[in-house]
């Protein structure tokens, strides 16, 4: 049976440090599309040197950028990765076999994403296994979602494929906290625009403590040792700051009264 050609879709912005590893892991694909949001580093040059088809587009949001990449794909079946992700060993053979033997009702496959953080693979706390729909027929699916929580929706059956995606979303804790600050601002603005309920003390503390309890205790984050504790504390702080910034938008920003 002839193999099914595959397009890989990646969006980028200043990903020179991560992109080579990502591209090396998908070099087997017949087509690689990179949609770049006007990077100021060597991202575009790296992608072009690897034979990718590069399209430069000012950033319009994650969902829009990723769907734009789909529209440029040459082949019906696509694999979508972020630049800080990569396929781990054995992925090519499993993907080729799945596409060659799939039944017509299958419109997509979930893969397992495994995050590397603070020098180790994280295996608990809700970070593993993390199932992501990334391999799909783009004639039957697309990216959907809001400013930060995007995902793929397909019309058809979704199967699971034992393929692992490596993920290094944070280079260190400083990077983690920088992203947290950005994401909580976006989330607070989104919730405020949607008319979210007014924030009180229980919202601030209760949701944050609930997140820590779920990640560190219920989902076994403690099994990852100090890394698991750090992750759970930062996740709780993320929730706290999201609602604190929402409270700020609901109450504040007024100048002090005249003396």
C-alpha cells in the first residue's frame, strides 16, 4: 500500500533555539510549512535552510496562525507541532503505519505529549500523559478556541496513536514566570470582556488552593519530588494571579483622589 503523504505545520516567533530540534524530528515529512510572526532572530533562515516553505504573517492569534498554516499545507493529512515540541524516537514508523492502515471513519489521532522541565521528564501532576490531537485530516478539522486555550476539532472518529511528543515549554523558572505573567493578563482580559462574576476572597484563595491540591496530591505531583512541588505551587500562583488581575479590572485603575 502506498504511503500517505504528510504535511507538518509549525508556527514560530523567535524560535531559533528550539526550531532545529523540532525540524530534525519531522525531516521525514514530504512537506513542512512554517508560518512565522515576523521573528527578529534567525528563525526564518533556519526554516528555509531546512527546506521548509515559510510564510511570514504578523501575529493574529494562535488559532488564526495555525489555521493559516493548515491552508498552506500541500497534503490532506497534517501533523501540527509547536516549535518547542518534537517527535521522539519511533514516531515516523508509527505515523506511517497508522496513515497507511487507517479506516475511512478516522479523522484524527491523539498523541502523547511529555514535558521536560528543570532537567527531567515530568511524569505526574497532570503533565503526563497529556493527550493532544495533532495528527489529522485537515479537510475534516481545524483549530478552534480562544486566546490561550486552542485545540483541534475534527468531524469523524479520533483514534489514539502511541507516539510521544517531547515538549520543553519553559527553559527555566524565570521563563516560566514570564509566561505566567503574560498568560494571566490575557486570561484576565478575556474573562473581564466576557463579564465574569465579581471576584472575592474565596475566588482568589479557593481556586488557587484547589489547583494545588489536584496537581500535587490527587494527580500525584508529589511523585516528581521537588519539581512536582514547584510545578504545583506555580500552577496555584497562576490561578491566583489570573483572578487577582480580573479583580483589578473590576475595581480598579482609578487615580487617587485629590488631596
